C-alpha cells in the first residue's frame, strides 16, 4: 500500500511542481509518463527520462525525500524502506491521538517493531546529515546538489545532478 501511495503520490507531486516548468509544452501522456517514471526512479533503477538538473529546486528536494524513503523490503533498492516509513507514520498518527498501541488492518504492531523503525530512521537521518555536512565542507557545489547526491547514494537509485565526477577523492569516498 505504501509503495503504491508513494509512487502515485510522488508522480502527482512531481507533476504539480513541474507543470509550469519542465513539463511546459508537453502532451498530457508525456507528462503522465515522465511523472510516473521519475517517481518510480526515486525508488531504484538509476534511469532518468529527463535531465533532472532542469527540475526546480522544489522538485529536486521532493525527490530527495522519495529517495531517502527508498524501496520496498523485497527489492534491492536502498533507503529506509517503505515499510519503515509507514511504521513511523502510523506510530506518529496513533501516539499523537493518545493511543497506547498501533493497529492497522485489524492487527496490532509490536512496540519493538515500532522502536526498530524509529532507530533505523534516526540512524539514516544522522548518516545523511553527516555525509551532507562533510561534503558541504569539502566540495564546491550547492547544498541542494550535495543533498541530492547523498540521498541518491543512500537510496541506491543511481540518479545524479551530474556533480559526482567533479567530487574530490574525499567526496567520492563519502558518497
């Protein structure tokens, strides 16, 4: 469920953010294809149907979030995983409402699973932030370009804004 929501929600988000920019002058079926393909590419794959460097900063940041979430557990993609993301959202929703447990599809989730998902997410956030911090200190690229490369590496998507070849040896090691 989370995978499909992220793919279609990602496609809608990319469409909305690029409709007046990169998608201007394209037919509806091209826009649908580009939006869906780019949303799916942030899960894994490393393919791009458009030059991502022409996307707006908002779209690039949105794609960073999708790459950070990553793929589903049964795939070879990276990221925190769609199930971890779903568990975090469910826990946030249920505990914010004052519930003592999280129930979904008539089943109760174990507290240990919720804690594991939180730990995975926090370690991932720290890893991405530390990598981004090191690269902003050693490289001469914008913060958004660096964040995109770090999230792409973390999510093992293979997407790039084209700065990887320009990174220093330190930068390439961090990536």
